[in-house]
């Protein structure tokens, strides 16, 4: 379209590109380029026919003068920019979603209703064209857009109806309202005009005809649905790979995704999909920093990481929520038994229906055992056993020395970091961290140290929460230097000394962070940004504590959503 459309879309394009650039992947760019190509290819013949039949025309003074099959180049650029802008908005809004979790089978009623609805409007459009006159332009819009929407619905309707409605609505309505305003201005200026007698002459507001309003609504729906079809294909491939054993070569190519979409069934095991969904929900509620950070990882690696985090969360919660030490110890014994069975025989030792802890059994069953080692997970359980040794009544505080603190931080967090490296090795098998033993060992050691750093931040943040349940993770030797004991801390005495200890823990965390961070350079570029995002979200909590921020209660100190997004953006751009 003319200059005004071109100029109005460029700032939007620059804005969404600047916001989205750090989080965009090769698959994101591929699906955007695909939908732009399809949109331009589908629009030019339609536009050309309408111009040829003088259904609408342009003011020559508002054009460069170059045309493609009668269509002004400005109009071609407009279609490309509209598709790009709407597509980028959808990608931004859905970045945090784990698309394989939306692959459950849905009722055929939804699919049938969509087919009937779109088919009816297709027929209505054809009838309007046949009738002619003031229904002509409306008919051409419906007869052109609705069959494309129908095809998209046939391909991925069951997936689309499971996506969050608010994100779909924002992705469609926001750019639609923007383009309504821009088009109203263009019509008022006489830059282009719809031929009288071919339109209903009903205006939404100002000079905006109802046909134009419908055009922008339907085209934005086509863009969002088109990218959703690509996301459906990508989700199927990622889900299949995550549920398969062995090494996975990532990042995946778009050709690989399209080949699988054409060749393989469009379904996944419903139990596996349900497990992904439950794990995602658990992570989003219990560990927002990890959830935001995990959104930067892509594909089957993200699914593996979510399954790993979910297991850690469930085991930790079962231990913490056990009624007494005996019950908590039983949980750990059962967990040890099931882990050993899962990793040694690669089968489940307990049927889910007969498990004493079905949630734990399901989490262990979901672990990608062929891409993990048993040893780090066993060490994780040792960290949980340390928690059970706390008993303020008998003056039992197992963190006696700084070495005890280091060991505990390794057990509950360094082991998780080591498991992450195990997954990276299997997902990126051609890089130095997988092929070179020296680099791999250095990377593993750095990851374990970084895990310690993040756990120390957790300890500094949760001092009050731990005191409430009779635990003091500050080394007893440190407290003695202040002339106090863990029991004094439990009683709420010497708060100034406790604050100094908090600062000391944070200093130690920062030292570990700074020493281990350079090892990120040996990892694939695709992983460095996401890992920084996870790390820096945790370290920002430490920075907030240093600035004097406190939760004011036994609740966890949490960063605001906008603060976490800003930290993530900076980490991805670094």
C-alpha cells in the first residue's frame, strides 16, 4: 500500500525486532520467512485480480510507480511487513510456552465446528461474488481468506484450540486495531479508494469500511494460524525426539521438521504429553526463575530439562512435607530404589498404580535416563538427607564448617548443574564439551561450581524461612566468630550478626559465579544465552538482597516479572 502504510509498519517492525532479537532461533526465522513468502504469494494474484477489475484503485501521486502483476510494490511491502509484525508479536507472546504440552487429543466436536464455520463462510463468499453489486468486495475477501483458514484448521485445529486464548486474541486484535487506524487515515487522505457499488458502504468508524475491517482481521488470523501450524509441526518433532532414547543432534533444521510433518502421524502419546504439561505447571509455580530461564532453551533439550527440574522439585517437596523424619527418610529410600531400577534396567521398578508415592514414581519414569547419569541424582538425595539431620531441640546442626556448606551446596545444586551438562552432551554431541574429555571435565567442574553459587544465593534468601522450620545453613564456625550459636539464630537473636552472615554467603556465591562463568565460552552459542539467563536471574536475587530488599515474611523474595524479563533480555544479549 502507499507511503503511509509503509512508514507506519516500519517502526513497529523495528520495535518488535529489537525486543525479540535475543530470543529468536533459526526455526523462528525459518517459520517467519515461510509465512511471509506464503502471504505474499497468496495475496499478489488476489490483489491483481481486484485491481484489474477496478474493485479498488490507488492515487498515482501516492505511489512509486513500480508494480508486480498490477500490484504496487508498496502493497507487496505492506503485506510482508504486516505478516512480519503480526508474526513477531505472536512469537514474543508464546515464547515461554512448551508447545508439545498442547498436543493432547481434543474432542472432534471442536474440529467439526471449525470446519463447518469456515466452510459456511467460504460458501457465503462465493454466493456474494455470484450476487455481485455491493456484495462483490466482501465476497472476494471471504472466498479468498476462509479456504486458507480452513486448510490451516484442518492441519492444526486441535493444537490451536489448546493454545492460551488470550495470547491468540492479543496476537490478532492488537495489530488489527493498529492497521484499522492506519487504513482509516489512508482512506481519509484519498490515497486509495474502494470502487462505489462494490461495497456495502457500512463504516466501522470514520472512513473505514466494514470490508476493510474484516480484511485486516482475517489476514491477521491467517498469519497467526499459519505460524501456529509451523509450531504444531515443530512441537511434534520435538516431542518425538524428547520421548526417544539416545543422543539427539540439535539444533534441528526446518527441513527436518517439514519432512517429519509430511511423513509421520500428527499425534504423540497422551500420557507423555500430560507429563510434560504437569511438569511445566509445577515449574511455573514453584520456581519462576528456572521457568523463565528454561524458556530460552528450545526443543527436546527444554523438555528434558523440565523433566529433570520437575523430579528435583517433587522429591524436595515430598521430603519437606513429610510429617516426620521417618516418613521423609522413607521417601528418600523409595526414591533411591526407583532411581537405581530406572537407570540400571531402564525400566520402571514400580507400577504407577501400586506406588506409595505415585507423583514421584511418574517423575522418575519421565526422566531421560539414557541421557543422564545416576551418580549426580544419588548425590542430590544425599543433600536432602542432610536436611533431615537438622534438629534444633537436640542441638543438631549439620553445617558445622564452610566445607560442610560447600558439600551441601554441591549435593542439592551442583549435582543438578552436572546433570544439565550430561543433557547438553547428548543434545550437542559434536562440540568440544562432548568430544574432548579435558574440555568436558572443565565444563563439568565449572557447572558444579556455578550450581554451588546459585544454591548459596538461595540459602542467603531463605534464612528466615529456614529458621521458621528449625534449620540454619550458616556454618557454625562462622557463627562462633560472631559469638553466637545456631540456637541463638533460631530464637531470633542477634539479627545484625545474621545479616553480616547473609552478606558473607552472598560474597562467596559471587566468587563462585565469577570463577565458573568463563567456562560458558566452551559451550555452543545456542546454549550460552539461555544458561546466562538462568544464572543471572538467580544472581539478581542476590543483588536485590545486597541492596536491602527483603520479603518481609517467611515467603521467598521474588523479583517482579518485568525485572526478570529485563535480566533475561540483558543476559541473552550479552
